[in-house]
């Protein structure tokens, strides 16, 4: 009881509650996604980003209910379409802090065609990908990141497919910030969301997250708790080669920052075109950011 009271006081004193909506998450008890709500509220508070300057865009899935649980602006769009919508929001108003969120099905199945473009253009948004290795909302079909051999309600004779490697894909598409975290380590998750959001350019944070209802055998807290390990000390986050080696090293690959390099954003390129065409740049307040 004393522990709970102390925890409640810590949350009340932290300023994070200001970013939470009155809607309570409707996820199954124990779902990894709860940690993401607190993680984003923490990051917005830590970076001093006003909630009225923040837009959270999602697709469809259990994970994509996310915008309801924050007291920011938000859009719950179509399945797989969080990234193009988030790109449009950012292009329309560079002053906004824009987050895209969604599941492995939303991002790497129906929405997969958008990934290379948002990465190569270096759109200045953060993409939080909640990877539970399954379609949760539609009751447990295999997803592009499901393990080979995984038995689900819709693959009772085992999944015959190899999983995709999202970290390797995002690195090869040219994302300027790539990292991984785990919902079962909320302090690490908070720190990584802050780092991803502080990056100027496209940041991709892959978050391993158990679906406690439809996966009792693979991506469980028990299994992840025993296999998740940190990125080795001394890893060079400016080396794409080193980051790719990390992304292919282990199941799961380690948690931490893989790659972080500065490069002009889509907004910078568009500004350049406006100047070339003799136009006038809009007046901007500038997005609040902490030093990387
Ligand atoms: C165009 C379209 N196709 C299919 C669906 C059905 N559908 C809804 S959510 C979903 C997959 C959700 O999986 P994921 O993105 O991994 O999210 P999770 O529920 O696991 O968080 C699917 C196939 C849909 N809503 N719209
Ligand atoms: S079905 Fe799975 S992913 Fe969806 S809320 Fe429940 S535990 Fe989370």
C-alpha cells in the first residue's frame, strides 16, 4: 500500500499527468502498450513540449487506439496510413511535434510501402512501432514479424514464414535515427522515447511488446525478460554498418540506440525549394527540443 501511494505521488509530482486524457486505456490487463502511454507523457513533459503543439497519429489496431489516451491532438486514421497522414500534418505546420504510432501489422504489412519514403525524405517525425508479433485487434493472426513456427488461433499448424527484420529495413531505407526498446523495461522505454523525439529528422523506435492474450509461447514477458540485452558499450551510433550488424545479431537484437546522424529534413528541402522559386518562408516558432 505504501509502495502504491509512493508511486502515485511520484506520477502526480512528475507533471506527466498533464498529458494524459481522462479516457482509460481499454487494452487487456498486462498488455505491453500501457508502458507506451506513460513513456510518451514522460517524454513530452521532459522535453517541455506543450500538448497543444503535439499531434499523435495512428492507423488501426489495438496499438492504434493510443491517441485516445493522451490529452494532445490526435488522429486515428486508416489501417496502415499513419505515416502519410503524419507527414501531411508536419508539412502543413513545421511547428508541431508529430508522432506516428501503430503495430507491426499496421506498419509492416498494409502500411509497409510508406516506410522507405518517410525514411528517405527524413520527415521530422517520430514513429513508435509497437511490435507484439501478432495482429491483436483481429484476434491473433500472424503478422510480418511473427516467428517461424509460431502457432496462433489462425495458424494452428505453425507459421511457415520467416519474420521480417524491421530494424534492418529502417536502417537500409536511410532512417536518420533508429533504436529499440522493450515495454517490460519502462525506464529504458522512457529514456528511448525522449531520445527519439529529441532527434531532428525521422526517428524510428521499435518497441518489443507482449500480447498477453494471443501469444502465450513466444513474445512473452518471461521469454523477453531472459533474452533482451542492451546494445554493447562503445557501439558507434554514427556507423550504419555497425548498426546493421547489431540489427542482425540475436533474437531479439539488443535494446538501445543503433544509429543517430543529423541530415536535412523534408522541411529543410521544401524551404530550399521555396527560396529557389523566389518565395517567402513562413514565420516559425521552432519545435521545442532537447540537445541530442
Ligand atoms: C483496410 C483494412 N484491412 C484490414 C483491417 C483489419 N485489421 C484491423 S487491425 C489489423 C491488424 C492489427 O495488427 P497490428 O497492427 O499488429 O496491431 P495490434 O492490434 O497487434 O496492436 C487488421 C488486419 C482493417 N481494419 N482495414
Ligand atoms: S489483444 Fe493483445 S495487443 Fe490487443 S490489447 Fe489485448 S494484449 Fe494488447
